[in-house]
C-alpha cells in the first residue's frame, strides 16, 4: 500500500471515529420543557356538589380557616367530621341503621351546643327525624340546654330489615359565622336503650324469648345473643363546604406554606411537586454521553492514527 493510500485510510478512520463519537454523545439526548407545570382541579371535589353549598350566594371562602368545624360522635354509631365556610346556613346529620331483626324499642338523647347551633322544630318533625318509628314515638326539644330526647316502643316492632334507613336525622341551623374565627363544636348521640326481636307468625307481636338487647343503659352489649344479630350502621353529615381548593386566591398567599398539605389536590394558585411524566422529562434533559469504554476505544484509535500520520510526515520531510 502506498503512503498516500495509507494516509487517506488513516484520515478516513479519524473522520469516522469523530462522527461515531458524536453519535454516541447525542444518544438518548432529549430536550424537554422544564418550566413550571400548570395545574387545574375538578370543581366536583371542592364541595360544589353539596346542595347546601350550591344554594349559597357565594361559596368561595374569604377565610384561611373553616368558620365551623363539627364532630359527630356516638356511643353506638361511628364518628364523622366536617368543616364549613362562613356561608353555610345549615347542615344535616344522619344515623342510618339496618338490622337482621326488627326493632322493638329505642331510646336516645342527642346533645349539641345551643350557643353555636340551633334546631328548628319545624324542620325537625318526628316524621322527618325518624319516619319508621314516628307513629308510636315521643319527641321533646330543649333548645336552651341543647338536648333532643326520643323514645319509641311497639310490640309489633319497626322494620329495619329491608334496607338501611334513618334511625336519627337532624337538621341544624347555623347562625352567622365570622371568617377567620373558627367555631369548633360537637353533636353527640347517646343511645340509652335499643332492643330487637322477632315477630310471632300468628299475631305479629314480639316473641319474648327472641328479644335481644343491643344497648342497655348506654352500654353497648356484647354477648352470645347480640352476636346472632347482624347490624349495619352509618354516620353521615352534609359534605364540607370548606376546602383548601376553594379558598380565595388573594388570601392563599397569606397562608403559611407549612399548612398546605402536599397530598391535597392543588388549585391554580398553588404549587406542588411535578407529576411523574414531568419528572421523567426533566431527567431525560441530561445529555447521555454513552458508555465509557466506547469513548476510550475511539480515543485510542484517534491517538494511533495521529501517531502514524505524524511518523509518516516526519519521514517524508527527512527523505526530501
């Protein structure tokens, strides 16, 4: 092979190596937009679906905190909490029940803070509070002390076996609430007596030997007889009207950053961590230089070719 041909070959190898190294350097390179992502939220999750909230003239809170926080507790039913904004005028608490046996007798007392909440007898008739037991029940209100008492007994019993139905349903009126001045209150249902039984096939009256006491003197019973009774019960309340997502954006800037929960859905004015897709894009923005050993091989090839060309050039100079 002539020197000229060898020189062309080495030059070709060097040029090819440079192109190859450029290709490996660009492999996996992806330019992505790393600007701050924007977010939106679904209005159906911020309480707008609540019938009470949709009837208010303005459901966007101007407060940084709930105007009213309610905890509903009971010795027999479960516990539930809700937060309301300053535009809330009323809310409803429900205790529902379904039993494998018919109810024979029920006696309960519901207490509340009468300085914060009001109970209108017109909105809370005995037919509305407990439709199934209303015909043979007695009801009394003591709004001054915040008490409602209920008692019902019927030997022909009340049918709660078909579906889960209202055991207690109370509508509470809320007086004018002050923004940034949170009222914290509780509603307490104390079931004093609760009996279930089975009817006589002929008379339809309660069979004495089938009567089971589920609650006695406020104490929930747990024995062999109560285990034979299947009871499903729930505590429900009007959905919260106060959420971080429906706070007026002008007041959000004043809210300390530490009070924003990262798990909550952000509003347009809030910031949060990028989504997994955005994180992937940001990671891909880094240039991938390829495997190290490929770069080393290319470097060695370039060095060998350069040395050979240098030696050939020197010999040409000396020969001339």
